[in-house]
């Protein structure tokens, strides 16, 4: 997958109200959109190097988006909006061994009235649900962990994937470490 946006390096000042991060760019302080609503435990130390992208969309309130945070010499992708795009690329290009040779890939498919999964894949007359989780927690050198906080939504997805298995679907969770 090709990433086309040029990233700008800065220093994290703070993240607040879940969706905002103040970043120091040279001598200027800007507010960037933080697309990751999770706790981002271990990533939010002041003065961590960060990389942001800039949008020229005049309808956006915030022109910058937080993309990557560096912690202990490890770059961590925190833009959760990219997770499904990355996995879709992997699925559609047969880059995930367990899930290759797909005849049909549908995104954001409802399993029931309350739960929508990231992908429904059809291959060899078998329907497979795939749920994608973006992983950002790294407490030990080069070991990623999920989740970084208690997640009732994550628990609901796991229970519903089990229900899908009982109804004849195959179910997968992809823990994406950017």
C-alpha cells in the first residue's frame, strides 16, 4: 500500500478531549485532530516525536492529523482511520495467508441489528467475518499488546464473532500493529 501524504515532524505537547493534540512545529503550536479514541497508554509523554499530515480540505476545522508517535525508538501508527484501509489492501492483494484467494470482500457488514463487522469475505462458498483492531500499546521493547484499556465494544465484538461461528461463519480478528 502506498501512503501518499507527506508527514511533518513535531513534538507532542499534550492530547486532550480525546480528539485534540497540541503539537509544536518549530516555534509554532498547532492543534491536530487525533483520530485514535483509545487511551493510547504509554504514547502520550510530552516531547515525544510525532508525525502529522496536513489536509488542504477547506471544510475541515483542523488542518492537521496525528499519524505517528515515537516512543522508546519505536514508531507507532495511531491513525485508526488507516487500519481498515491497510487490511483491505492486504486482503484484496492476497497478502494475508490465512485469508487469501477471496472472491468477494465487503466492508462494514452488519451481522445483526447491533453489530457491524469490518469485513465479510466470501471464498469457496464460505462466509468469513473479519474484525480489525488497531494495536498501539507497547510496554516492553518491540512487544505489542491489545487492548490498551478496558473495552466493552471489543468484548461485544468477540462475543458476536463467537455467535457468528455458531451460525456457520468463520471468524477472524486481525490485530494490526502499524
